[in-house]
């Protein structure tokens, strides 16, 4: 593998690096790097800045706003975005629904949905998981019955991320109870303000409410809100999940986290000495830096092989990226906990109108919530246990 980059590729890297650091508000980027929650307005503002530059949906077909970039350019774009603390374009719009509509939607759906999704004029959320049908998505029970020129939807979705902000939701519904469970599922679009739609927040272990339950009680939507063919939703869901896992290693994000941990370790004291002077801590930090460099090399190998891979065939090494990438992200939260020390103990959730000072530095308040919240990264996008199986079968031949 040739790890050298051309002059054009390096110029592109410098271009996106400069843009991210000068055009996206510093206050937004700082909140991302410090692990604080962004407001809806901050997320929308950031994506619209990217969209105005033509960079909100580079993975889409060129006719709908995509970019004819090489795999290396896509790599630099993601890596520099994550290192700069730029909020990634809303995944539900750009990495999930958008590619599905571009590939399988009607011409009317493409014209009406794609431009608004790219500019975040409509905030979409994902109605897939259900109680009892999360890991086994094919076991979903939310039902859509055709009544004339409409669908009537009944059921419940759960773990619906950021549904509190959403204008619309794309829903997997069972439309044929006689078919095998992977069949008889359709992909249907629904307005979150439609009569019969109820959303209820789920308070997570970090005190946040980023996930929700969504209930459908005789919700009526037009028949034309069906995407693609009836009962082919399972195929579209697999296509969508393949896009969701793109860039899941988050190498740039971990680079930024390690840089911040090193800085904070120079500020916090362990006794009379900065934490960074502790040999055991330095050993842990060096170990995760080495692992991250190895992960980056693996990601570059995947990038280098992408143009030689059969279209539609994912590189099995991507399972390594997901597996090790999630482990490194979790290790970073553990190191931050060690840096902060006893200041991680008080529970200080973010609240509007707080009139009491934080106990300890501001970065200490988010350390423990982030640690607990990041237990999830080894589960979503395909659990690490599943990734071990994929590696054993596809790479090792077991």
C-alpha cells in the first residue's frame, strides 16, 4: 500500500481544514470538542453552512448535490471535520434517508425531499427499533394497512434518536403478515405532526434525553409516501444501514479527544504533580495513541482498496474499523475520567438557568456522563460481538 498523497490531495486537505476552522462558528466547534450538547439551532446552522459550500451531502449522487471526490478526498473530509469539532451533517438526512430516496425513491420524492434534507429544512428521524425488535429488526410489529389511497399506521418505535427535534420520520412497517418476517416490510414516510403520532423522551444514563419512544395510533399518511416497492422495505433498510456504518471508526474524533486529554492532563494535579507526569498514565495514553495510529493505517488500507472492490461489496476490514474504533472511543472516556479524578463524582446535568457554579472545572461535569453514554458505541452500528463473527468468517475463513 502506498501511503503517500499527491499534491492535489494534500491541497484538498488544506482547503477543507481551513474552511472548517474559519467558517463553522468556534463556539459550536468548542462544544463538540468538549463533549457538550449542541442545540438544534447550532446543528442546523452548521449543516446549512456546509450545504452552501456544497459539502453537506458529498456522498449523494452528483445530480442531487454530491461531490465527485476520490476515496482519499472523502477520507480527508471526514478526518478534518472530526478533528476540527465540526458537527457532522445530520446522519438521518444525509447518510440514511437521502441515499435511499436517491436510489429507490420516485422522481417526485427526489425533487421534494432531497434538497430540503440536504439543507436541513426538514429534520428526519429513524423509526426502526421497537421493544422486542431492536437487534432482531425483522421482528418488528408496527403495522401499516392500506385503506384506499392511504396507509393507516399503528405501533411503537423506541430509541428514536433526536425525535424531539424531528419534523418527519421514516418508518419500517409490516404490510404483509403472511410473508416471512424479512419480507412483507415497507418503508414509509410520515409527518411527526400527523394526528395520532406521540413522542415521549427516554432519559438516558448520562441525564440526557436524546432518544425517544414514538407511538402511532391510527396515523393516516398518503399511499404515495411509500418509498420504492411495497414489501421491499427490508432491502432498503439493509442499504441504509450500510451507509450508516460509513466512517464509524471516527479516527479524527479520537485524534481530537486524545489531544484534549493530553492538554487537560497537563492542567490537573495528582498530588503535587500534573497527571501527565504519572508514568502509568503516560503508558496508557501512549498505548491508545499507538492503537489509534494502527486504526488509521487500517482505514487508509480500506480507502486504498475501495476503488478495486466490487461495487456494493463492503470491505470486511470495515468490521475491524468499527470494532477497534469503538474500543478506542471508550478508552478515551476512561482516560478523561482518570484526568478529572474526584471531580467526576458530583452529578451536574446541564440545566437551563443554572444559578449555582459547577463543582470543579467545566470539563469535569461532562466526563462521567460521557463515559457512561459511550458504553453504547460498542453496540450501535452492529455490535462488536457481531463484528468478531464477521471477521472470523470473512477474513480468517472460519
